[in-house]
C-alpha cells in the first residue's frame, strides 16, 4: 500500500463510518483552488449547470448563470 493512502477494505465498521463522515464533510465545502477555478470560468462565460428547479443554465461573460430555454 502506498504511503498516504487508505485501503477502505481494511477499515473496521467504526473506522469506515468515521472515514465517510470526514470525507463527506471535506467534500461538502469547495477549496480555495476550486473557488478560484470556477470564478474564472464564470468570468469567461464558460460552463453550464442546473438551477434550483432543475433547469439548464449557462453563464454569460462576467455574469451569473442565466436560464436559456
């Protein structure tokens, strides 16, 4: 096993629960690098996503994403 890596199959039940809780918490918040990456994409008018209603939205250059139906 490589250093710094965990084999999930070797964890006990309580360890698996703790690992999943920590992983879920970490993945629930974007890193500074992710925030910078997506802010740049938005500024360049790149990317699509879904709004709260499930509608496809597109970013316009320098604007927040807008619905284009």
